[in-house]
C-alpha cells in the first residue's frame, strides 16, 4: 500500500523515486518483518498463556520432550503477520506473482489455524482430520493451477521448469503440470510441518530457504541477470524478492522466541503456511526441481517418515512382526534417541541447510 501510495508522488518529491527499487523495498520488508516479530512476539505469547493454549506432547514421542508440555503454541500468528503486513505495504499488489503467493500463504494459514484450534482449544488430539487437511491443500493447488493457466504472464512458459546443472535446458510437464503443482504444494507444506519438531529447527531452515529464493526471485525478474546466468526470465518476478525478504525477517524475528528453550511453538498455522509459501515460490519461479536441493532437509524429513511407515508395514506383512528402520521418525528424533542433544541436532541440520543453499546458488554457474 505504501508502494502504491508513495511511488506515484515521485514527480512531486523526487526522493520517493527510491520506491521503484526492489532492493530497497526488500530491505525495508525484511527489517519491518523483524521488528514486527520482536514487538508482536511477547504480546502473542502472553495472550496464548492467558488462554492456556499450550502444546500437547505425543505419548510416543521422545521422553525429553515431556517438559515442553504446555508451551504456548499457535505462534505462527507472529510469522504470518510479520510476512503479510510488509508485503501488503511494500509490494506491488497488482502483480500476479504476489497475488498468488499471498493467497497460498493465507489459505494454508487458515487451515493450520483450524487444526491448531481443534487440538489446543477443543483438545481433539488428532486435530483436523487428515483427509480434510489434504483436501484443503489439493484445493489450493487447483486454485494456483487455474490462476496460472488463466494469466498471460505464463503464456509462453506455463508448463516448463528449469533443470539444475543443465544450460539452456527446460523440462515440459505438459498435461501433467497441474499434478506437479498439487504435489509440490502438498508435499512442501507437509514436509515443513513434519520438520517442525525441535526448537528452532524448521524456523532456521525456512530462513535459509527463503534467503535463497529472494536471490532467485531477484535475478529471475531482471532480463540482464537471467540472460547472463541462462535461466528463465520472468517479467514481474522480482516482486517476489520483497515477499521472500519479509519471510526471512519474520523467521529470524520469530527464532528469537523459538530458539531453545522455546517460549512458543509455531503450530500448524505457521508450518503449513510457510511450507505452502515455499512450494508456491518454487512453482512461480520455475524452480520445482531446484526446490529438492533448497529444501533438502525438509525433503529428507518427509522421506524418513515414508520409509519408516513403509518398512513397518512391509516387515509386519512378511515376518508377522513389525520392525523400525529408524528409532523414530521424522529422523531428527532418531538422532535425539541416539543421544544427540536437541541443540546439536538443530545446529547440524542448519549447517546442512546452509551447505545446500550454497550448492543451490552454485547450480547457476556449474552447467
């Protein structure tokens, strides 16, 4: 809104011309998101404590997590507010990239809120029934698909995506593109949700991932940079830098309260919305395959659950007695049960996330 209000006044007051620069608006968005998190965090945490909205610890989880019972949850309100407000104020709201991304983030935030409300307020242990949650994710994927197929910005490149490490090469999903969108949105939101099991783990990894997407969005929206690096040029995609920067600021600000020992947990309202935002960014920037590297830890966490469940069922059917592949899944709990302190698991996973981020940036030159 500030962008739409102040930038047109540049002819009367020349310093306002600075609002044309994406780098300036992105920097302000990150700072604003950080400050919103710092200011809003204590208020939200205090209110959650007053309402006695606390985390319910699973009976079959690590024993060390029992001390976390009652810690305020639904802290995703902090992250969502810190992302959405700067984006509304500083981004071009007529930009289809921004419109789709805001819809995706808010949509999954609402689904996460319903799930958290049922678990933490209504005390329904399973929260929102899985098929309803999945239906909401699929419906969001369908909305994104419809939007992309009916927006001129994607006319020439609608169903294609970049292939990492290959120069001037794209892959065309063709008729299967809608299915790919459903898979990315659903898979990413669930993967982030599964990873959000240790203090600061998902938050730190999200900050790293959104930082990479901020860089990708900026170079994808500039014809000179995208031409030099031989990546798909996406007119208008530069505005996504502002959203991504706000996400980085929001995650870092929230991490102040979520670092061990956590004062608040983000809950599904935070994990599902940020996961959906991450997946939608990959779709809009034509980096669906690259998302596997950027969010490598999230992918590994999700795969560990799939392997655990699959192996459990296979051994039960074949031998009559189920066996586990990991001590516990998602596999960050496996390392906890192996004796690693929680903070050690988190920091080592962050290091892996940073290495994957550097590898992602390197793919633009290693071709």
